[in-house]
C-alpha cells in the first residue's frame, strides 16, 4: 500500500495534506493473511483506480467525522468490542508489527521520523519476553555445542598423537 498523503477535517472542510514528514510518504507491506478481505473491501467500498480512496461513504464521497462515527459505532457494536476507536486499529497493527521488527523498521512502517513516536508501540509483553529468553538460550546452547565439538576434536587429535605408530611387518 502506498501512503502519499492524508485527509483531515478542519472547520467542517476536508483538507488534503502531504505527510507531516518525508518518512510519512511510504510503502507499507500488507500481511498476506488479510489480502482477501482487503480485496473484497476495495471491490465494494473504495474508489476505483490506483489513487482512489480506500474508505468512502455509501455515495462514494470521503467520510466526514459526523457520519463516519455512526458507521464506526455500529461496526464496533456488531463486532462486540466496546470502546474501540478507529485509531486503535493503527495502534494494534503497529504493536503486532513491533514484535520482531527493529526500531528503524517500525519507524519506516509507521511513517515516523523520530524514535520517540515509534517506541509507543513497542510494548513489553510476556510472550516477547519469553521469545527473547529463548533466543538467548538458543545462542548459549549453540556456543556450548561448538565448544564441545572443539574439545572433542582436540582430545581426539591429542590421543592420536600420543598413540604409538603402527608397526610395519617385515617381508620375508
């Protein structure tokens, strides 16, 4: 997905603006798992063309805060997730992306030019803590295994060098 600008409502008027920083102009990889749902949404609910808006109202216009809120509230009630705000979707997606992503990768995905903004999405979780512990453990085990192989190889060479040379039989 290409992010090239934003639309906001200011004083009752829709205002199109470029991103706040050069980092905001970006390409964002969409998880393959949601591509079928995204395609269905684009076919039914978005404007045609590469520059078409992803979210439009029933008559094809850009949703306004007033009419979008009613639609959003109904969707939240149907999904049985009370209290969910539209921006929570961005937060959830970026929190999921943060698991395993570097800070720089997360900043690029979100369009942030500062680490401070991206760090908001890097929550410490029990699952991630376990994954970090497991990664450290795997590294320690790999080093130990390499040391054991080295010790075995060294011991084998040492035994061979101390063993008497095989005797040759004399030919009659």
